[in-house]
């Protein structure tokens, strides 16, 4: 099966950057604008972190499914695409590069997509959270390879509902 790695990587980058943009910039902007009470704004930001974590989990499962069923990639090639897209995050953990502001910013933003949702519930030691986040995303990505969504038209079923159009006389 000869798959297409480039389009999958482009899709992964676009989707993850879009979610990060919404979580880090747009949602907080609206929350601070609409909710002037600091306590209420804080509660809304926590809810946003939880929802973003849940959506990110579904996105990773969907990307794993797309890697196998849409782009036709083997597990090794899709794992390579996953590693290539997440290379800035993985490089950000290296001690010499961890101090660079852009690398640190990318790593912290990515870790916040799911890590903020996990951190609220205090499920684990905060020092272990970055490693747990990458393992969880890899697990969701791998599990998503077993999910296949098929449209009704692709299954050969026809729509059983008939549309009735009434003619109106003027």
C-alpha cells in the first residue's frame, strides 16, 4: 500500500495549529471580553481547557483513522509522519534547546492541548504530565487506526426517506 505522507502531515499540522490558536488566543480573548468577573472567567477557562482536551483526543483518533483509511499508510509510515509533525515538541525536551523561546513556546502550547485538561484533575504528578501527554496522543493515534467511518452511500444503502415537493398554485 503506497500511502501519501505529505497530505497527512499537512492535515495534522493544520488541525493542531487551528486548535492551538483557538485555545490559546481566541477563546481566552472572548472569555475575558464577555466575563468581566475574574472568578467566572477562570471557571470558563477551565471548562475550555477540558473541552479542548476532549476535542484534541477525538482529533488524534481521527488522524490515526485518516492515516490508515484515507491516506493508505502502513503503521510504520504513519508513525514516522506522527514523529515528524511532533519533532518540534520532541526537540523542545532536549536540555540544550529547551531554553530557546520559540521551541519552548511550541512545546508548552502543544502540551497544553491535552495536558491542561489532565492537569486540572490532578491525575498524576505535574512533572510526568508532558511524557504522559505524548504517550496518550500516540495511543489515541494508534487506536484511531482501528476506527473506520463509512458513509451510508459507500455501504450501498439508499436513503429511505423520500422528499415530497408540493406544488403551490399562485
